[in-house]
C-alpha cells in the first residue's frame, strides 16, 4: 500500500468530534421504492443520511419512514422546506426532540425556482441553534465571506452548494470552492447540492472538499445502486487526488520521455 | 372545544391532554415530535399538558428528503 493510500484509509471525516469513514452523505428522497433506497444506501458506503421533517398525515396511520433506514446509519435531520429562520429553528427543535440528535442540516430557502439559500436567514438561524447546543451544518451559497460568518457563528461544518439543488450541473464555480479551501484550511467543507454524476463528486473532492452531500444524482439515476457505487469510488478517488497534489496545468506540452538520445 | 392540529380544525370532547389527543389520532408515539403554540412539548410532558380552546398543535414525523425536494410543503406553519 502506498503512503498516500495509507493516509487516506486512516483518514476520517470529523464533524463535531464524530468520526465518519465515508465522506459521502446522502439523501433519502426521490427513490422509486424503499428497497431501492436501501440498496443504494448500502452501495454508497455512506454512514450518514439526511431526512426531512413534515407534518404527520392525520387521515391514515402512517408507518415510520425511519424503519426503512439501516439502524447503523447516523440520521441527519434537515430543515428543507423552510423559508424563514424562525421556521428552520422550530423544525430543528422538533427534529431534536423526535430523534434525540443535536445534528441538523440547516437549510433556509430563499426562492422556489432556484432553491437558492437565503444566506441572511440561514446565518440568523445558525446563531440561534448553536446557542441552543445544536451541531449546525448549514447549506449556503458558495461564498467565502458567508462561510466565515457561519464558522464564526459556531457552525460545525459548512455546506456550500455546487449548483442549484437537483440540477445535476456539477461544480459551477470551482474557483470559489478552491478559494474557500485555501482561506479556511481548518474548516470542514461539505459540498451540498448540484452534483450530477461521479466526475462532479470527484471534482468537488479534488478541489479540497472534505465531503459531498447528494440526493438526486443517486436517486434519479437509472440504476441508483450502480450510481451509488460510482459516487463512493469518485469521492475516494477525488480525495486521494487532492492529497496527492495534482501537477500544475500548462498551456504547452512537456515531453515525458527524455529529449536526449533520440536517433537521427 | 376546538383546536387546530396541523392546521386543521378539530372538535374535541372535554379537555384532553396532549397524550390523549395523540392516542385519539392513532399516531405512533415513537419518532414523532409535537409543538403546542409554537413551542416543542417534550414527550415526558405530553400527559401533563392539557389542551385549551384554539390551541395550535403541530405533529411532525420524518420523510424521505435530501436537499429540498418538497419545497412547496413547508413543515411548520
């Protein structure tokens, strides 16, 4: 085993003191069936999955969706669907009460068409939740200044978007992610939303992300199980490439073979 | 007595506790959480929490979701 491989295999993703061997966090929505979701989860190797909080339907007895998740998975409740800091805080409190976890993926949406985050409301909610002892993982625009504010507010990790949620466009602004990584070397950065296929996840990791959170890329693939495996490998490959340190880009060729001793 | 559960008006007989309301609604008590007038009520306090006229109760559970799939259905109102 090479040094780099050894380093990777020992390396964990750490969020508020909790260690994860997998750098992939996945969602639980949009699957065609619970069985399909469960096999995709298994194939992905993810140790943490995110779930949404919704009103219980009162007209029928509903079985618990959580029963379909492997008990070994860490559940990360999210505040998806909230448009104000206040609703996000209420949702986080309800999730904590039901699941007895202080982890929360904070999401405050600003606009229905783009599902872009409302950064101002997100920051406001983050401050309240951190004060209440939550481990806050906020989804936000890929902006360095916002990242700093969220970290100053006490967020355990920051989750910049790669592209609009569910768009599958991949990392739209690699420069922003690279700057964020360079300027915030100690922050835990998890790219959240917008990844479409394995290469997108690898790129996010090569840029220095500590992890990637995705849902649609796996759930809407024709074969979610295969895509989950592809994502797992892409994240490992991207992480390894980041640690290996890539060669510089050059505009012109640079011969790999010696220039001396060519027959004339 | 009228209360609002998840936004829906409901007539209740007598003055039930939150625990009694949840039993009446035949909801699985595990892995749900309850808010009364925008404040979370801890499970241990359900039976000692008596309901009053016009109380607004939110009862939530968990559904599949990742990054905002259900943007049109806000979880709490």
